[in-house]
C-alpha cells in the first residue's frame, strides 16, 4: 500500500495540517510506503524541517515539477492565477497513478478524479483550518473518499451543507496543534505594552485590508501604547493581484508604505514561517481580524478578540461568521481605540464563555495527539482497501 501526502501551493501554510499525520504513520511503523510530494523549494524546506529524521528513512520525499511548456505558461500567468498549481497534476500523472491513497489539505487535487480519470485513487481530505467560511463546506468536499475534520461543528456542516456521507467523515482533532511551539512567545515584544495581532484575510469580499487596513496601521502609528503584529494571511501579498473563486472578485493588496516602517511598535510579517506556525497567535494579547480561521488557533488560549466588519455584513445568525461571537464587532477603524480599551473587560464579562463554546465545537481534543488519531484512520482505511483487493489499477489516459 503506497500512501502519498501532497503539498502543492505557493506558500507553506497547509503543511502542518497533514504532514504530522505522515510522521505519525512513520512512527507507528506503517506497513506500507509513505511518500511526501512537494512542488517547490519553499515547501520542500518546510517538509524537511518538520519531518526531520523520518524523511529519507520511513518517509520518501518526491519533488514534483512542471514540464517545460507548463513552466512557461505558469511564468506568464502566475501573477494572477495559480496556473502552475493546476497544471502540476497533468504533468505528474504517472506519479499519482503509482499511489493507492492520496492525502491532501486542499481541493484542487480533485482534478485527478474529475479531469484525469484517476477514479481508483482513494483520496483523503485533511482540510486546513477550522474556520467558518462557506467555501470550506461546498459540494467539492463530498467528492473525497474520506474527510478528516477537527470537531463536531465541521462534521455537522459537511453533512448538511456539503452533502458528505457521515460514514466517510472521521473527527480526529487538529494535527497542527501537535506542532505548536510550546514555548509560546517566540518573538520579543515590549511586554509593558499589550500586543495586538492584526490578521486580515486574503479574500477581497471578506477582508478588512483593502478598505480599512492602512487606517488600522495609521491608528497604531499614532498610538504607541500597544505593540502591533501585522501578519495577514500569507497569500495576501504573495501575488500582485488577489483573485478569489468562491465569489469571483479581484483586487490588489498594494504595498506597505514607508511611513509605517519608522515606528518602533509595529512588526510586519507578510508571509514568513512564523505567520503559519502559530508563533503570533500564541504571542499576542488581543486578536484583531475578520474572516481568517486563525482566530480559532488563537482561541487555544482564550484572550480578547475584535473583528472589523468592513463590508457591512449582516453576520448575526450566519454560521459563516460564527467566530464573530468571540469578540466585539466594529465597522470602522475609528472605533478601534475604544474597542481596544474595553476588550479585556468585555472578554471576561461576556466573550470568554462564548469562546470556550466555539472552541469546543470546533476541536475535539481527547488528550491523544491529533496526528496519532488521524494516522489510526489512515492506517485503518489502508488496511480495509488492502483486504478488499482495492489499489492501483489502470486508468484512462488524460
């Protein structure tokens, strides 16, 4: 049985959601091949760092590349759309045909079934994040052979909204938590001043950055009584343009003007490893955001939250914005000062209990490492397929 773990993205933020499962499989002595496939140097380096000694011993590492023609097309279109990511599947069909099972954290890999006819490839979706956005519960989820999820909230919405068969869902907790830097505050900040994490999402129709982000930075530039970590979604500044497909929108994140770089209380991180490994969600005292699922990672240690509703969304009762129950919702940065002043008091008087309920619905943590629980599911699925005689078969040519 040959089980593959694929990482096919520009950035590294999905690695920690499924690589811990591959490592857990290796540690338990999985009776089969474990193959981790990466598609660029950035992903390869992160996999090598996190997998450590298991890579090259119990885990094979394969680096997938584009053909010459696809590489040329990707270089032309890559500034707007993830062309290389999409063409990667076609250019590496022989590799994917060599697998019995493929474990992924994203959904574009479903092209292997819908476009390239690899119907016998058993695909497991680990998801990435425990957020509330509707796109996480679209019908594509039901095309996977099995889905691993973090908690009951996710399971319930997958069944009701995505039409996923309950028998193909396993609740395993959150493998990314297994790799949290337990030291917590890994970055130095002036602890005499509270630290605020501003974590805007990338999607133009949801993010506060495009309308209000610079006003948020201006506020902290004028008010140095607090530290600010500006660590947006790692894809916000990755390309010149941001294009989203769940609601077709396009915008530009622009540049960070020099005037923001002169103060001593604003720390910028537009996409380093620290933006993905929970360093900042562990370090901050207050979370300021909009639609990012990182707020749920922040709630691992309950603390005050503030949400910036830049689009005037009618959010109450909307499950896509359930996380806005974790803190005060404001509509403009001119309300930010007062919201920050009362954040601690409101957290203790009202929002802490709401955060606990949101966290418990989103994460089923039973004391065992989540990656071990997920590895148990993968191993059981592999054994079931082995026993039934399922596995690699000839599929039609693309």
